């Protein structure tokens, strides 16, 4: 299985393999429900030297050696900062949420992205079917002072049947084969798993799109590289709905690659070139996302 995995990754982009090995930094962002930039000053007083990220003044990186130590700092224990990967932060910020928006986070636990949306939105609905993860997420929202998040212990595949197209924005951070988190020996990866997730993701993206108001925007994301779980899912949506359009995104980072249109015996719509693969590099872990508009 190892060989199959590495062969596939090499075909997507050989640079991914170097990025998977190298983890020199981690990142966090300021939780605006509880703090502002002064939280960084407090961290400096506690002996840390956070480096700011040039595309977001609330996001910072630190050397990986500080990862454990920071969880003991008072800034962290008071929930003034949230440890979150830069790829997640940047993708969540690509959904242009404003204070009038009702946002649906369709696969939400542990809730890191819902917390970002809650800082800007009128209301966020966070859906998570796994009971344990659901209750941990609820606690996470409470601890981080987010008061505008409603939580639902439901299966995302069927949410649209209950709601219809009512949400201004939707984020689907889909359950996936998590290839971006492979850094040592490959024990749990296999092709069957990729295919199983692909099927679930196709059902989830249809639900997400059906939940979206005409004129609304959504993001589909995964932390995996396989095209079956990424471009193929977007291609299915484009074939099913004439109103679905992929929107070009302008990202302020270089470690990215546009979507691929050919994989094994499959050919996808040229539109999927607008999808983004974030290549793993320092505090950015591997990520894939596509921004989609529902034309009225
Ligand atoms: N968005 C989260 C964050 O940033 O903190 C991470 C989400 S994680 C990638 C995917 C989540 O989808 C997991 O918590 C998993 O339990 C959940 N999930 C699995 N099957 C699902 C389904 N049928 N509907 C909705 N969510 C599902």
C-alpha cells in the first residue's frame, strides 16, 4: 500500500512528499471573542516569540518545540488564542462572511472553523453526527465565548431535507482519508478508504449545495490529496447542477497548485482548474478547497 500511496502523490505533485516530512512550525490565531492583539504581547511576556503571518494580523506562527509549552501559558488556558493550522485559517477566511450572514458548517467538529465564522457572522449552524465529537465541540464553543453558534447532532447528508435553501454561506470541511496527516509509516491508508470517503463526500456536497440560498457561496474542503475526494466531487456537483459555478480565488501564498483535470482514466471539467491544493510547507498542512457559487 505504501508504494501505491507514494506513486499517487508523486503524480499529483512530488513536492508534497517533502512537505509531509517537514514540520518546523505550528500556528495559532487570536480568538476575537475573548482577546485582541494584546494577547500576543502577553505571550511575549510569557517568553514566546510569535511571528505574525503577513496575510492576517490575527494569525501567528511559533517553532514546533513550543507546541506543548504554549498549552500551559495563561493566554492559552484563558482561551484567548486557538491553535489552528494556517491552511484551515486561510480557507475559512476565503468564505466572505459578513455580519448579516447565516452560515452552515456541515461537518463541524471540533469546531475551529465555526469559531472563525462566528467572529463575523450573524449566526452559525454547526452540524456534527458523532456524539463524542459533538459534545466536545459544544464545550469548545462555550469555552471560546462564541454565543451565536447553534449546534446540531445530525448527519450532514440529510440536513437539506429539513432546512431547504436557507443559508447565505456554507462550509463543508468533509470527512476524508486525511492524507495530509500522514508523516511516518502508512498504516491506515488504502484505496478502498479513498473510494468510501469519495462516495460520502458526494452525498455531503449535494446536501451542502441544496442548503445554500440562490446567490449564496460555499466552500468544499478536505485535508487529503486524492483527486477522487477532491476534483471528482466538484466535477459531480458541476454536472448535476447548472447553477453551480467554481469561483476563482486569489490566495496570498505561493505553496499552492490549481486543480487537476485528468486522473487515471477520468477527465474532469476544466472548471476544476479553479480549485486549490495547498501544498504542505512549514505551518501549512496539505489542504484542498474549492469555492462555489449558486447562481440565482
Ligand atoms: N471543520 C472542523 C474544524 O475545522 O474544526 C473539522 C471537520 S473534520 C475534517 C470532519 C468532520 O466530519 C468530523 O468531525 C466527522 O465526525 C464529521 N462527519 C463524518 N461523517 C459526517 C456526516 N455524514 N455528516 C456530517 N459530518 C460528518
